[in-house]
C-alpha cells in the first residue's frame, strides 16, 4: 500500500520533533517492501508567513487535501506576535481544520507505567491507563448562533451562547467513535446531559440509533457528563473510548490529560468524513503542546507527543495497528530504561535530548 503523508513541522520545536518522526518513517519504509510512504513537506505558521506572507499557502492546502494524513508539529512564537491577525501562525492550523472539515478530535490519555508517579492520581488508579476521548470539534456551544452580548436597560448586559447540534453532526462523530471502539476494546461511553439539555436528548437519541444501525456489537454506555467527570477521577480505567460534544470534550480531555504526566507526552488526531472513493478519512495528527519557544533550538524538546501522534496516524489512517503498538511499546520501554527529556526528568533517571530520545525509541 502507498500512504501519502504531508509533513508540516511548523515553528520552534516543531522542526526538531518532526525530525524524529522522519527517522521512524524512513525505518518503516525500509522494513516492509509492501508499504510505501510518499512524503511531501511544506511550511506552516510563522515559517510560512516569513516565506509567503500567509500562515499556509493554497499550494500547501492542496497537498493537505491530497494527503492521507497530515502530520503537524507546532506553530507560533514571539517573532510573529505583531503580524496581522488573519496571518497569525495559528491561522494555518485553523484553516487546515476548517477546510478539511475535521470534526472529530481524538485525545488519548495513556499512562506509561514509568511515569505513573507524575500523574495527578495515585499510581494504583492510572497504571496501564489507556483512554481515548473523541470530542466533537466543529459544532456545539462554541459555534452556535446567536452568540452575543446584548445591552439591556440600566447598563445591564446579557451574554448569550447557543448550543446547537443537528442529527447529522452527532451521527458522524458517533460513527467515528464506534469505528475506533471496534479497533480497540469494543467499548464506548457517550457523555451528555440529556437530563437538562435538548441537545443532550438528541445526543442520547442519535447515539442509540446509530449504534443500533451501525455497530450493535460494540458495548455502549450512556453516561451523564458530570458523572463522567467524577468517574474519570474515581476509576479511570473503567473507560476506553468516550465520545462527547465540543464543550464537555474540551473539559473532559484536559481532565484526562492530567492523569498522564507532561504536556510533552500528549498526542492528538483530528478526523473528517470518509472519502467517497477510498473510504479513508481526512486526518491531521499533532501533539497537544505548542512550539515551546522557551526551549526551542536547543535540542531539549520531548519528541514523544509527536512520535505518538504519528503512531496514531499508523493506527487510524493506515490500518497499521501493529506498528503503532510497536511504537507505543518502544516508548514505554525507553521510559522504563530510565531515559528522560528535561520536561519529564525524575530523580535517578538519565537526562537526554530530543535526538537521543528519538533514536532510543527507534532502536527499541
Ligand atoms: P507550549 O505548549 O508551547 O509550552 C508550554 C510549556 O511546556 C513550555 O514551558 C514548554 O517548554 C513546555 N513544553 C511544551 N512542549 C514540550 C515538549 N515537547 N517538550 C518539552 N517541553 C515542552 O505553550 P505556550 O508556551 O503557551 O505557547 C508557545 C507558542 O506555541 C505560542 O506562540 C502559542 O500560540 C503556540 N501554541 C501552538 C499550538 C499549536 O501549534 N497547536 C498549541 C499551543 C500553543
Ligand atoms: Mg482545552
């Protein structure tokens, strides 16, 4: 099979951590003659602004559209703090999300045993934790109209946000979550507030119907979103895949992230609709962290979030789950062996830089 990749390293540590992913791509391509990676590269963020005067060019967007997966580093930095708003580095990422219609945001919370003591929860609760939160990314409270601040009499004001979901928007993200559950442990939770919200009633209705029609073999659990927040702290390992709306997903995914240690460890993916002819979904994979200007250019960045994001691309875009597992196991082993970048350094461990960490993972 031929897999088309677009690499967008971006700014700051983005280029440093992307170099470690490129090593893994080269290795996988050389290992298995039946797998070919067609790799394109382009600029995004401040780097693209410096070269072309915009945060992503139409040419780069065309490459993203043609790619099976976009691998994105990070964008931003002080240098571009004063560029016109529409050209700020983040505009490149926002255009990718919008034009590719990436409506499903996947945020795993994996707790590597070697880092369990850095979790906000007790080791006994989080050791071996592997949760995947699927957050609807393009609808709901953050986008619904009206969205306004209205002047009332006597200087009073009223702020309005509107939570809107259509059956189609819910159905398509629930399908993503069901697909993911099938390649994981076949278990899905849907978190909503059907007790107090009309959109919650619709989420409950559509999820139940889509599950029945599309993947009745997956174990489906409906859970109130506030109870879900509580259960995540009480007993996180009861969850595997959790699908939820934009607002609840924002909060629940940040909550789950704190169970895993450092920002430098957190990967993510954003998926769109399946292509009519190939069935492949548009997809962008990126670390949760930003361009870390405070440590960039020094070879200090932790490449694990970026490498784990690439592992997600293998699993969810290319059907290479075994290779994805191998990468995650390699990360776990390297951490067990005591290697640490500065952000996850602990007493008695060995401090290494970006390249040494990447090479160690590749060797495993
Ligand atoms: P940040 O995530 O870049 O950094 C926050 C802190 O975590 C810093 O101390 C940094 O050194 C550390 N850190 C982050 N990733 C790390 C890694 N892989 N290894 C080791 N340490 C790591 O967030 P910050 O400082 O708020 O923003 C910096 C720039 O990044 C800004 O221009 C911001 O707009 C941009 N940004 C871009 C994002 C993206 O490209 N998706 C997301 C968040 C911020
Ligand atoms: Mg958030």
